[in-house]
C-alpha cells in the first residue's frame, strides 16, 4: 500500500515537472515583451533620426547657402513688390532681409469716369477716384527670421516655414490733382479747366462729379510728396513647392501692420489713422548659390 502511494506521488511530480518545462515561464514572457518594446523603440529612434536628417537637408543645402528673390504680393489694401535676401544660418533656420514697396488703397476708393460730353475738349476724360486727395505708398525695410516647421507635407514636395520680420517703414503721400471745370459769364460764356489738388476752398468742386473732367497726369504733385516715418512688423507662412535647387519659388501668406508718426490721409471726408494693416498672399522667384 505504501509503495503504491509513493508511486502515485512520483508520477504526479513527473507530470508537474513536464508541464513546467513544456510551457513558457513568466520570465520568458516578460523577456519577449521587453524585446518587442526595444525593437519598437529602435524603429522610433530611426524614424526620428531620418526626420532630423530630412530637416537638415531642407534647411541647409551644401551647394546653396544664400538666396535672392523678387516677389509680388496682392494685399487687402493694395499691392506690393520687392526683394528678399535669405541666409541659411543653421538647419531649418534662416536670416531674412526684405525691401518692399507698396501701393495703398482706401476701402472706399472707387474708380470712375466723367459721363457728360460737354466741355470734354478742355481736358482728357481720364478716370479718377471721387474724394481721393492723396496717392499713398510705403517703403519697408525688414530684418527677420525663418523657422522651418515641416520639411515636407506632400510626399516630400512641399515645405512649410514660419517667417517673422520687423523694421522701419516710410509712408509717401503724393497729392492727387484733378482737372476741374470752371465756367464764367462775362457776359459771354467762357469755360476752362484748371488742375488743382484738394483744399477747403475748392471742396465744392473737387468732390462734385459735375465739375470734374478727369485726373491730371500722375507725375503732377510729385514734388509735394510728404514723407511720414514709422515702424512695421510682419508674420507669414512660407510654402516651397518642390525641393529647390538653384531656382527658388515661394508662396507666402500672412499679415502686415505698420504705425506712423502722422495720419495717412487718402480720402476727403473720411477718418484717417496713423496705422495701416493688411493680409497678403505673395509669390516670389529667385536664385540660390553657395
């Protein structure tokens, strides 16, 4: 009887030993999970290194370190054109120098022409903006930075960067001259035209279409241009479709705000402010070199 019990106990121990060796241990399961975690981490590090290399390749080109481009912009308050000079400082970072000249337009400004045909022989029937007293322009010189946000968004064919710049601004106000109609009876009718800028004395004619024959040539009043200094700041997103080699093409979308030491007067009987702000979209082309 004792021998039977011992034999059964021995068989039970052998069965438990076989099950323990045939099934993976808890340590082996933990070891397998740890190995998978290490492999996943290694893949993530590889992706991160690849992404960093990609940024470096886009931010710094061993063959091209400088770029100069000519750009045009469509602003919510007019138009702009100018030059941009960029220097690759470090991977994904650039120094920017900009010089832009802009033409400003008041929101209430509307071009029109004289409809009446009487006295047209006195002056050319050119278009004019009723109530416009000054042509306004500004010149802006900027220093700024460009920080790359994404080296490629669409299959490596589109990079996205943040640009910010600031600097001095100079507003130019050139008086508008209109050819005004004058008729006198002394005692016979005598009609003549006279080129005049807006004053309080001629406001009844300058702001009345019945007395306006058209605008005078643009150069009239150029010597009377007022210069108003100020400061400005600009923030924009720059998009570069396709990796540029020597030829650069960039799309910019952003905003520009300037403040001046005096009011920018463009329209009569409209409130003027000492600041200007706008949104813009621009396109620039240029060259890169080492």
